[in-house]
């Protein structure tokens, strides 16, 4: 029978190793769209603090000339590009092309020279050219913010690690509709795939790289 | 602030939809290797019941002529194919080629006509030809057993969904070194990517397909 | 020293096997955009007959309720998502978002229920969710038309084969700016990856499936 | 009607741009196995000069501490992991696990610290963790040698470009069973995906990096 005590103690010494920051990061803001901020949306998650933290970190990235990448989810009106994911989660139909639920929330408008990647699945790497863009531009790491911790953030963190890029997850800048789910996924990501850091640590790192 | 009550209630009605079983499944046994069964291994997880359940389900699959696929993790002795994953988890060095920690545990020996896929990362789809094999052979679904729930099982479930194959996770046949971590990952998978079913349901489905 | 006589004789009996048509095809029209039809475009290829053949086949697909998928190439104005491909081919800057060179040529307008996939690379599978869409919708084969034979068509044919879908290339419905290059690539694709068929054969197959 | 004169003139000025060498290359030797060297093999290609050139370049890479990677093709005895590729080319059954046709030819034995990647498809990137290994180890380019020019070399060159790594193809160190097919594929790769260079240029570049 597997252990039932404190998970952190159980994992300590085997998992939770630190990779550390890379030298050439990009910053990603995952799926910060209206569907998670509009109170009447089925996907409403009450995660304004995560967006605030991400925008704060974005300022630091811009000041350090670190590229900023945004993602959103966009489906054909027929949902025929939604695959098994859309079969599982009916609420994904909020993201058909042109649906206001896919709009950027106030304060997030991407800069003209910043990349926006539209995807159909949880991982920002799946069915997109993100890994190619990171490799071709010489990046070694991806600083991760966005929504939701248990969904697209977790899937992107796992895939960053798999594709060869150090995932750095900024704790305050990712969010989930449920706090326990948020925390259990931070635990898993930090245990096995990438380092979970604080907003202050991430900003300090960007400032150092700007130096 | 995101919700703090019961996660299941919070997710109900939005997530946790059912996809249902497919018509042409394959069964996968993920990373059932000695490292998780040897008491002195850093990766020891105390998960014999998960293996027993998987072997029980394998009998049902064989009786129904449903293909069985196994995975293990194999690295070059230099670990230079371990990438960021091996940088994060030092204990992955248990899986260098020829290390007895990578052996099959008693009772698991794959049949001669059954496929074994060696991988370097968490997802059985990443860096392998699994998706191609499933598509070329006309499968629509992947019934998932193996280790560990929060690691390779979760990553494989997410990727099955992303690649176009219905993931069916068999609750008793997957395991993790820690019970709470096991349960939180079952919750997440069932919420967003695939159906978590009981061993009895999975066996009944295989029997029906055998019919 | 490798052989110098007739390539077809040299390959016969080893390569050029036939896979045959699948049972559940989708039809793809690759990169039929203005850049290849406008006489003053650097990418002008003089390939109206290929478009005419593709539109003829599209009628047959629609009549048989076979899904039609279109691709185009779209880059961020900064070209920072163009990677090594854009470093190699400067003329790809014709495909920045909104550039009229990326418009559909007369007669091609996709139907409202037909999927359009925007890509950044040669293969329609690379950096897109095409393979996931084909798998999730139960397709076993991809009937290929489009531009150019030596570029995106060849790369897509190889990737269809790799991803588990039978590639069927329609000879008259693919084109290249140079006839010899067109023919050598048809030879290679037919030798190793998929069957090259005539427009008449493809139409007859669709009619049979409609039956 | 597409052009019929000299292809090189037709492509000049639009394609055939030069990317140039990268700063952090890896060297790959693709599928140099007995099947292509044994006179009674259906895949015999008479390409000893390509192997000789590759071994010469390997010496230069080792002297410059540039990592060397090898690939071979390995299938399960049932060929059920061969997918559509094995349906198309029956002779791929030469590569079932343990078949002497998959042995290294004399002179090629990989060093103990050099990586060997086994694959099932044409591209060395498809269904393998090669891209992850290159990205995690900070490589920006892949110097390509091996067999055959029209098959695995071409597919790997296209995929290197797509995945974000500069492909450098060494003309004398790649080979094909037919000379015309060899040359037409060198033309296509040089036109659109990577630079085709001479053995002397590649050696000079490695010597410079060793400096």
C-alpha cells in the first residue's frame, strides 16, 4: 500500500530536485482569456491575482528584452478540430473563433512584436510550432504563467521539460478554479518537471539577465 | 480567490464529462519495472496491487484479442538522452540500459507478439512512435494501467487525449508512491482528459468486445 | 558507385509497392494561395491546372461527404515564428498575416464547415493538430492535393505515412514551379511513402465510397 | 504550365539561400547498416564512398569534441510498429530486431559515449527524442551524413529545419542507390531546407570550432 502521510516528506530526497534558471528564457502567458474572468462563464475561475502577477512579470521581461509569448484556444465553429479534448469538456465550445470568451482581459493586450499562439489542446507545445520557435531562437528555458494550473499550465510544464526547455513555473502567476487542485499540481510539477518559484524570484532573475 | 470547498462539487457540471469506451482499444502497461517494486530502490512505490490489477486486465485483453503494449524507460549510460527530465530527477539514472532496476517484475514478461516501447520521458507518446502505431492499426482508444499515477500515467493520459485517442484510466491498475498524490491525479485526469473506470468496468468492456 | 541507368527500373521490385486506398479518407488542399498564382510573386509557379484538378476532386469529395481540409502558411509580422525555414527561404515573408499573397485564389473559398489549418512549416502535420484531428475523427488516409510537389506536398506525404495515415497523392492536382522537380518528387513519394494516383482514379474511389 | 528548362536557374534568387553553419553542431550518421552494403540485400545501394566520407568527418567531429549520434531502424518481429511505412516498403522487414542486416558495417562501431537512436520511420526526428536531446544540450545545428539521400536523409533534413536546427548536409557523405535520385534530392534540400556543403567545408568548420 502506498504511503499516506505527508506527501512532501515522502517525495523529499528523490523528487523535488532543482534545475535552476536558464540563461535564455522566454516568458509565456497561457490562456489568459475572458472565459476565466467573466463571472457568468462556465469556466470562471476567480483568478485575477494570477493575471496581476503575470502582468507584473511581463513588465520585468520587457525591461530585460526577454520575449513574451501568449496563447489562447481557438476552434473552428464546427468543433471538428477539438478532437477527444472537446468530447471530454463541453465547455471548450466557449473558444470557437470569434467568441468573446476568447478575448483578452483588460490589461493584457499583446504588444505588436509579441507572438500569439493559438492552440486546440492543453499543452502549448501540442499541435503548435512553439518548440521549434524556442529552439530556433536559442532559448533554453520557459517561464510559465497562466491558466489553469491543473490543465494547460501543467500540460505545458511537462511538455517544456520533455522538449528540452527548463520549465520555471511562477506560483503566484498561475491559477485554478479550485485552491486544492491548484496546490496539488504545483506540488507535482515541482516534484518532477520544473522548478516552482515565487514572483519575486522570477523578477529578480529577469532583472539579473537585463543587467 | 479561487474556491476552497470540495473540489468535486466545484468541478461538477463543467468538467468530469464522460467520453465512454471506444470500439478498438489497445491496452498499455506503463513502466511496471523493478525500480518501483524493489524495497531498496529510491523509486520504490509499494504498488503490487496495481500490478496485480493490470495483469488481471491483461488476461481479459488477451482473451479478447486486444493488443497489449508495454513501456519501460531506457537511457544511454551517459544519460545524454535524458534531457531536462534527467536533470530534474536524479533517480532516473536507475534506468540506464542494462540496469536491473529496469527489469520486468515477476509475472509481467511480455508475450512474444506484444510490443515493448522504450522511452526517455514521462509520456509514452513523447519521443516514441506510439501514436503512429495506434493510428496505423486503427485504434480509437487506449486503456491505461501502470506507474506512476502522477507521472507517466498522467502524462500519457493527457497525450492520448491530445493525439486523438480516448484515454481510459483503470483506477486500481495505476499506482503512485503516495496515496494523496495518486488520488488528486485521478481526479484531474477524470475531470479533463479521460474517464477513470474500475477494473470491473474495464474487464466487462473487454469481455463485450470479445463477444 | 550507385546506379546511373533508369531510376524506375532500379527501384522496381523493392520500392514502389502499393498500399491502396483507405476506407475513411479526408481530402487536403495544401497551400493553394495567391503567392503561387500571381505572376509578379517571387513564388509564382504557373500551376493553374493543379488547382483546377483539386477543385474537381473537391466536388467529388463533397458529393461523397468526405471532409475537406485546407492549409495556408501564416507568420507573425516579425517572422519570429518562421524559425530556420524562414532563415533559409526569404520569400516566405510573403506569408505574414494579412498579406494578400496568402489569399485564396478565385474559386477556392473554403466552405463554412470545412477546416482551415494555418501552419509555419512545410509539412501540414508539423506544428499543427492535423494528426490529432484525423485520428480523433477515425480517418485512415489522406488524399493529397496542392503546392508545391517538392515542398509542402512531399513533406506532408512523408508525415502522413509516418503518423499512420495512408497518403494518396493525386498527380494532376499537385504542382511545382519546375516540371523536372515535380516529376522527381512524384517518383520519390510513390517509391517510398504513398501511392501516386490519377485524378480519375481518385474521383472513382470517392464515388465508390459515396455509393 | 510550370517551367521545363534548367531547374537551378529557375530556382535561383528565390530558393537556394544560405543559412550558414551553426555554433553548436552535432554530427549524425543515419542508418549506415549492413542492409545497404551487403550485395545480396534488396536494399543494397553501393554507397561505400558515403560511409568513408562520414567516417572521415566523424574523426574531425571527435577531434573537436562535437557529439556524434547514430541511427538505425529496428522493428518488432511482428512488424506491428512499422505502420504505413512498412505497408509501403516490404523490404523494411530487413530491420526486425536482431536481423544481421541491421548490423553496423565494418569501421562504424559507435563509441561508448556516443548515442544510438533506433527509429521506425524515415525521419530521425519522428518517433524519437532526438529534437529534445538536441535542444536540452544546446545544439543549434545538425550536420547530416548517411543513407539514403532520397529517404531518411531528406526526411531528417526537412525535420531538422522544422524543429529549429540548421541542417547541414554533407554531399559526399550521403548516398542513394541511384545517382539521379541522389542528385535531385540534394537539389531540393539545398533549395529549401538546409545547406548542402562539401566534406572539405564540413571538416574545415569542425576544425575551426575545435580551435
